[in-house]
C-alpha cells in the first residue's frame, strides 16, 4: 500500500531491558508470569498465551486482527538474526574493556526485543528507535510518551546506534515464500520504517502498529516512506535453543555453558 509512503508487513519485554552478561538473554519479566500462573497480570497486559504462530492458513486472519489487512506479510528469520548479532558480539569481544563489553551487550539485547519500531533514513542509518524496553506504562505501554510520535520521524526513545543498519537487517526478513528481501534499501525511499510485532503480545502489538500507522501520514508530502511490519512470533519459540547453540560455540574450551537462559 502506497500513500507516497508505503507500508508493508515473518516467524520469527514489556517492561525494562536488563543488563546481562549474555547479550541475548532478553525475555521480559512478564514472561515469568506464565510460569507463575499470574493470569490476572497476563490479562491486564493483553498477552495472548494461546496465540498460534502464523502459517499459510491463518495469516490473513492474523493480519485482520492486528490491523494489517492488505499489507505484505513479512516474518523475522530469528535464527539468522540471532546468529548474526551473537557472531558479531563474540568475534569483536574485548574482555579487557568491561564498559565497552557491557554497552555492546545492551545494544545486542535491544535489537532482539519482540516489539520495535525502527526508522531508517535514505542511507540506511537508524535515526529513530523505539522498543518495548523504553516504553513504560501499565497496563499499556506508552509508545507516544511525551508526544514522540506527533511528528515524522518521531523523536527517538532509545539512543540510535550503528549495530544494525538497514542493509544488515533486511537479509533477516523473509516473505511468504521464505525468501529474504533485498539487502539494498529502496533507492526511492527517503525513510524505511521496520516494525517488529508479535501475536503473543496481543494488545501491546496492536497499539504499537496503530501508533506507527498514525505516524506515517505525518511525513511531508515530498517524502517517500516505506514500512515493513515484521512478525517475530517464532523468535519466542526458537530463542532458547539458538542462544544455547551460540553460547556453546563460543564457550572457552572445557567450559560448560548454562543449561538454560535465565534472564
């Protein structure tokens, strides 16, 4: 769909990002509510514990539920993105510089959150960054806190970084035929907006999508904007096994890796 700004939409927390010695240990404290049987808190946040990740037979139904009717369907290749970020982290790891290590770990953690809105300029640089960690609020995340989305591009909630520019991100996004989309940003697009959303996060995903959709028309008529709404439900399913695989790969010889990913 194109309005001089184009919006588009793979398989692959809701509070605050955590500092962690492993950059991928990122699930929200809310996820622990699942094991705690706190059905009231889950209901208040609008999480959908019975949500079934998308497949060929239910994509259109899911799109309609989340206000994405008519949008192309895109899914996150959770394995390739996680491996890319972890490989980048460990190959550049400098254990003698603890501050730099912690900062890099936090950036990695940010880019593996379930709910994100990333605005990239024509050169593929991240210029406005929004993710669940920085969206405070209960029972709803306040994406437009301080009126950030009242202008285009919105003022950034999280500090933009250079860890994952658009050309590096696009190969990890796939279409319905499981083909990666072009690694080259559209030369016609002045801005490319990439939104990560999850059916599991129910109402919180709907609110993020709606916030971005309302922001897109605020772009000047002279600007061409493309948007990709990227489903990342399978990341929840596969994250633990991917992380353990990469931790084992990079563990010092003879050192055991954790059996599970405690956040």
